[in-house]
């Protein structure tokens, strides 16, 4: 038995994890990383961001991205998934609506009262959104859970 997350275990972890780190590539070739809320559905990550953001411009130029989800407070608890993905900017309203409903349900208990957010911050995040589907390329998803490490006999 390896230390990888597989099948239902992988789906359960990605379904409950809270933050996706999305890495896109700048024109210079440097990585650009951003934490985002996301939904894992049917083998893909779905997320959204400001439509005019650098991430969206990077994806329009190069749809190859890397996604990482990780957690664990101590080395022994480290659990992670890293996937090289193909990014797609969604336009299908039904798919977008399905994602938005799933995101709202998943993060409902983390919502804050908008009155506690400064106006300038709220206006920034209230800009038009771009909705993304990030699909792991075949054979390019790696995972591990250090609690599964066992001494070799």
C-alpha cells in the first residue's frame, strides 16, 4: 500500500478541502500563484476570479496551469495533491450556475457580513467574474498522505 490518495479517498479529500493554490505562468515564464476557493466535481477543479485579473490573462495566453491542495499542521499529517491541468474559461451558463451553487453551499459557514469588509475591498472583489475549469491532464496528478507511510519490513 502506497502513500497516495486514490479513488474515493482522493475525491473525499478534494471535495472537503478549502483552498486551491493555482499557479499560472507570466509572460516572463515565472510562476504566479494565488489561493482560491474551489469546488472539485467530476474530476476537475472549478473556481472563479476577477475577470480582468492577471490569472485570466495568463490562462488566455497559456492554459497550462498547476493546482495544489494541501493541509496538515505537522510533517506526519501532511496531505497534498498536485495536478498539472488544462485550464478553460467557462461560458456555459448552466455549468457556471451549477458551480456557483456548489461553491455557495460548500463555503456557507465561512461567509462574512459584508458590512465588516471595507468598501474599497468589496468593490474590488465585486468586479465581473471569470469562471474556470481546471482539468488534470492524464497521468499528471500526484498525491500523498504522510500518515500512510509504514516502515518496510
